[in-house]
C-alpha cells in the first residue's frame, strides 16, 4: 500500500536546518516524521535503516514537498539501502531517511490505557502544552490533541472525569468511528432489503451476493466487511437470548433422532441393515437415554418413547420432540398439528406434547448436546465393533449409556445419574401397568383356508374354521394381533413380521388337524390301542423305515390304509392279517389288503361247505326223461 506524507514549506525548512538534531535518535526517539510508519523496527545503536522498496523522490518546491513510501520492512541492519529513480529532479544528492526508534508500547491500533488518558488530562489541566505532554507521556502528539479536544467538548470538569470508571472513560475517549458515518454503509443499507430477500432463495450464497454488490459498488465493502454487516443486520432483525437454568426438575423430556445411523449384519442374508438412534434427555440433570430402532416411523418412535419412560421409571409432564413427521403432521410456530397416535400416547401416559419451533428451533439445545455426546461418547467407542442383530446393538448402547450417566460431569462434583435420582426421579408421574402400544385397524375377509392375511407384515393368522367367509375387524399393535367378528374376540396372536403362518390347533378343522398332527408316535399309540398285533405291525413298519433312513411320512398313507381296513374288517380277520404280514415281513398296504381279502374268501368257502344241503335217497317223485317221450 502506498503511504503519503505531506510536508509544508515551513516543515521543509525545519528539516534542512535541524536535520542533525533529528538524527540524534536517542534524544528525539519519540518524534515521528512519518507517523504512519512507526511500526518499523530499527536499532537504537545505529543511525540507518533498510527500505527495500524505493522511496519517492523529494521534489524541491517553494509550496509543497511530497514524500512517498511504498513499504517499510522490519529487518535490523547496519547500513541504509536506497533505490534511485532515473529521470527525477532531486533537491538532495540522495534520498533523505530519518531513523526513529519506537517505544514498543506504542503499537499501531493499540488502545491507550485509561491511566495514561487521566495523566494527559491532569497535565493539560496543569497548563502543559500538548507537544510537551506527548513527550512526557510517550504518546503521539495527534493522539494527545484528540484526547484534549474530547475533554474540552465534554463540558465536564477534570474531577468528574477522574471519578469515572475505566469502561465509561473508554467509551468517551475510544468510542471508535461508527460504521453509519461511512458512505459505503449508506450504499449497503440501500441494498439490504434486496440482500435479505435473495439470501432466502435456494442455492443463493453470500459470496454470490457480494460479487453482485461489488460490481454495482466498486468502492464498497470488501468480502469480510460485507459478510459482517450482513450478519449483524440479520441478527438484529431476530433478537434472542439464551435461557439457562430455567428448567424445572421432572417437567420436560427432550427427544430427537441422531443424523448418523448404526448398522448390523443379517446372518441369514449377509445384508447390512441400517437402524436409527433415538436420544432423550432430561434437561435439568442432563440424564441421557439412547436406543436403536428400525426406522423413524410412528410405531418405532412411540416404542422408543415408551422404553424411555421405563428407563426413567416415570413420566414427565411435557414431551418436547422435534418437528419430524412421526410427531408433527403440520409444523406451525403457534398451533402445530400433532400426530394422532402421539396424542393418544400422551392421553395414556398423562403428558402433553409441545414441539419445538420449526425452521430455526432454539428450545432443543440440550438434546442436540445429547446427540453430540452420543456421537462422541457412545457411537465413537463402538465404531470398530461388528453387530449381528438389533438386540446386540441395543445391549451395547445400554452399557455405554449407563457408563456415561455414572461418570462425573466436568465442572461438577456429581454424575448425571446422581443428580437425576436426587432431583428429578421422585417428581415424575407414575407409569401405567402396561406399556402403551400404538393400535392399527383393518377390516379383512376370512379366507377359505381359515386364515386372514395382514399385508403390512406379509403374514397369515388363523381364525376358527366355523367362521370361514365372514368379515373380521383386526386390531393390531407392535406385538399383538386381535381378530373380532360380530363384536366378539375370536382369535388373538403374537404379531410376526415376515412371510409365514401363525395358527392354533383349535382353529383348524378336524381333517386338517389330523393331517398336521401325523407322526410315527401318534400312529404307534393309536394302533396299540386297537390291538397288540396291530401295534406290533405299525412299530415294525417305522423301525424298518428308520433303519433304511427313509422319511417317516412315506408310510403315513400306508398307516392310514391299515386304519381304514380295520374299520371295515372284523377284529379276528384283521389281527390274523397282521400276523401274516409280520411273518412274511411284507409291509405294503396292497399286500395287507390282499391278505385280508383272502382270509375273508376262505371263510366264505368254509361256510358254504358247512351249510351244503343233503342229497335225497328216494327219487320216486322224479319223472325222468322217459316222461317226455
């Protein structure tokens, strides 16, 4: 940057006449010919300095002499360096350089202490000249002039000023130059409405607005000052304060989800499954609760809250969620529309829901701090662990959360858990006997197989077979499915997600139940109850099946045929057929059927022989063939 110093003709004569006095550095080390360059470093023991850039030539003129310095660096050397410029008219043989050793306390831009200002005022009141005061106190003469003028304009006595405290005195003498006196500030204020409007538009940045501004006002604020004034005006439009220490023990619970997620590996598929991290904080004690759930859906959100209440051992009066869809359907600064399920949960647990303000929330700083703590103190510690189920993740989170709550807090001589138990736990509301579960309603038709299909789970639930074809009303929660027909509860099942069938034996028709209950043990038990021969035959059949490593179901139809033949045969014939089958070690149903048939035919033949009519011995009644001749 180019600095210029104007020296009048009178000052020029003083330079020519008293140059020797100015070169006596030790005697006149407080006089500055070029006050703008008093930051240069020189050596008190030498009378030369280095100016690596050339100085403007000093032109001899009866009216004005202009001296220009481009830059001055702080190297300490023992010889002067001058760079000449050809083509100039010189008043001296070389450039004139005055060396001045500066006091280190007089750094540029450093605020003068109030004690020195008071000394200046006292010396001025004692009728000392400003130049003399500057020499005695070690200040620049212009600075002393400014302080003296301020004192005169204040219309206050010296005693009144000396009684003021340092901050009040500093405000009077070092108030600075207000920005609004700068013409650039007026231009900026003219553009401010446009800037505020444009900064709200998508993809518009402060840098883009500054480029447009500087093109319109080339002499306007540079980037840093532009950013500063834009921020100041934006903050002034929305004044706010930070309320601390205003929370009531046991009154509020802040809840939110973290932005980052956790994951586990499914052992069946090998897929990586992401889960959401729920964080809750009691603001008075900073007591923290964390749990991982599959998603941020309403059902999982309410489940996390219910688990939090179980962890706390009570219910706070106010729940403060963020404006996520699971809690707030329509965000509004004054009357937000809450999710009906969350309202039902509040009625069940006896708490009210007050969401934080939308867009720029300022009431959830503590839960955001809890989220940050969760990142640093829990998730970071688990970053190298591999999990294989959601329960495994939650077990690790419980351990780390307990460790966090039992650790002594910084700047406090107690832990979060100690403060919570001592101040908040007893002020929470009581828990109901059963945790709240969100209820869903469906109307479905009972299928011909006696099941209803819950499409959201891709799962089937059984209904008594006598109700096939009727309409059913389904009420289901996170863990339970209830089926109502004509207002009566006809079935209740544990909820299962994923394809499959949930059935109860009493709901099935007898034939279906018989097929489902088939087993070698059942057939052996039933056959032994019929007869010992039949039981021996069935036992032998399944023993052979086991030795041959065959599937037992291969002989289920054979057993069913044998039971059918038993029902249509006599016990003696059937037991006899069982003995024949065992003796011949042939266990096919067709062979057993033929044996039983042969036994029956043999009995019929024997019966015919026993009941044959006797032949007559007298044939007198017979006419004979001669009769017809």
